[in-house]
C-alpha cells in the first residue's frame, strides 16, 4: 500500500505513578518526517477498567535512569 520505508524510534519520556508518555520519531532515511507521542495508563480490566500504580520492576525497564524520580 505505502512504498516509503521509515524507521520509528520510540521511548518513554515521562513516567508518573499510573501513566506514562511515549515519544515517537519517524525517520525517512536520516531525516525526521514526523514526531508524536501517546499517553498510556497502567490498567486492569478485572472489573471496570481502572488505572493502577506501575510496578517498580516494570518502571525500571521503562525508564531505568529516572526510576527514583517519579512524578506525581
């Protein structure tokens, strides 16, 4: 369908108690063609969807350099 080849670099750029922000940068060859972000919540669907604190072991893998500096 689309013939352009792009590379996407994604990383967690903000980390809160229950939500986190992921930044995306799209490259065509070496030129940035699009930048964007998404905000996601750590949730459970056992009953109604509800946000829960992100477990420390997950937090460490998402942003190891900022695990101690959690934003509230």
